[in-house]
């Protein structure tokens, strides 16, 4: 008697849970009898394979968001660039099966995956013409490398998506990595449940989720559900990032129009340069998405999880992602402070544990 996870109730406690088949949320589920009999608690042979595959990965970060369009893939790609630029070995796993974005954002469109004797080989970023991304060790795996064309739609149900995620985890040869970042689809779907179940035994004290939101309530509403999902599945939240937190543009970069919509930029800037040149050093700031009830920072505080900071809407970053680059010359590195906080947090904890272990060894 097998468990069909695709038929599970919405509030499923998980077939491997001690309460599987017995909890009140199991009532009416077609899997109730199988779960109660312990079918879901059988040892999955792939778990040992996954543990062996990821044995050389020091830290695993899942980039999550309950809402689509908040910049989760942008954050994954730019965090990958930022960490790799520090000399760290970084891998990016794209499990947004039906909407893979990382090949575009990393300048890898048109690349394909090769299978070696040791498994699937990641595609590595190699942009010798981009000083910000030169000489980085950044490997990527995505279903976007496997489709016949960029426009091909993957119309897959949950079990097939889960099967590919399982294959990514069992077959990709990452080798030794300092960080593996996993870009996930929005929501709390089959893919998220499969990831947590398959990675569960490999997740250590320095691993967990980076949750991305935008400031407005329509996004926070879904992101709160994502944080609840993390709590229920015992997935540690390393921090929350508020993306698209306002738009700041230098006055010199603005396009100014008159009442009829005609471009008046040239004359207006010339007049400012003549009459009040110091104004040209200012920036215009707009709250595109007004923060609801304190925004992501207040939400993080209410859930008792760290707040990693805000990332503004940066036009240069948008152009960099379109071009598959880390950043453009002269543009601000708006993601770097977030990467610094993640790095500081995980490294400080690791050093504290190593110091504690050393003290214990010395006392024996």
C-alpha cells in the first residue's frame, strides 16, 4: 500500500510524520489508511544517495517566497554572484520547474547539461568580459538547460516535478561547495514539500531559508504563509529580505516631461545647472509599494526571525539581470549588504561551534 502524495489534503502533516493518518487534518484523505499503517515512514533509499551527493556542500540556503514576482530569482542570482566574488565556491539549483529564470539572469541561455560518469555536471558561469563576474566559481543547474527551446512550456503535474527535483538532488555532481542556493517557485506547493523532505537529513545548523518579500500587504499576506510553512516543517529561517523597497534615481538620470508629455529633460537640467547646480546632486525617491504595517521588517519581528535588510528598485540591477551580469559599471551593488549579513551570520555560528567543540576536546 503506497502513499500518493499528489492526492494529499491541503493541510497534510506529511506521510512521514508520527501523526500521519491519525491527525484531524487526515480525515477524508485517500492516503489516510496507508499513512496510518506507516507506509510513508518507510526509509526512502534516495535519502542516503542525496546525503552522499551533498556531503561536500557546507551550507544550503533555500530562497523562498509565498508570492510570485517579488524578485526571488533575482535575489538568488545576485547572492550567488556576491558570494562567489568573495572567492567562495557556490552552486545555484533552480527548481522553479515551470518558470526557470536563472539561465537568463546568469547569461547562460542556450547552454545544455552534460552527463559524466559521476553524474550531471552543472553549467558554470564564465564571463571573461565582465570584471564583476570574472574568475568566480559559480555552477548552475536548471531545467532551463534541458528544454528544446526557450519558449517551450513545461505542462507538468506535481509528481513529475517532484521526480525531476529528486533527480537533481541525486544525480548532480556539485563536488565541494561553500554554498548551495536553491531557487524555488512561489507558494508552498509539492516542490517545497519534496525539497524539505529530501533535504531534511542533510540540513545542518547553518542551513535554512532566505524569505523574500516586497513591502505591500498583498505580498506580505502570502509571505506570512511561507513563514508558517517553515515553522511547520521545522525549516530554519535565516532571515527575511524586503525587495523593491522604494525607487531612488539620481536627478540627472530622470526623464522630465512637460504638461503635454513632451520631453523637457534637456532644458530643465540646463536651467538647474545654471540656477541651482547643487540640486543635480540629489536623488528622487519614490515608495512604489507603500509598506503595510511596517513592511517586511515588522513581519519578521512578529515571527521572531531575523530581518536581513532592504533592497531598493535599482534600474541598473534590472539591466544587469537582463544582460545576465552581476552588475553594470558604476552602478551600486545593492545586494552586497544582504550577502554580507548572510555570510557573517553563518560564519559566526560555525566559528562559535568550532570553538565550543575545541573547548570540549581540550577538557577531555
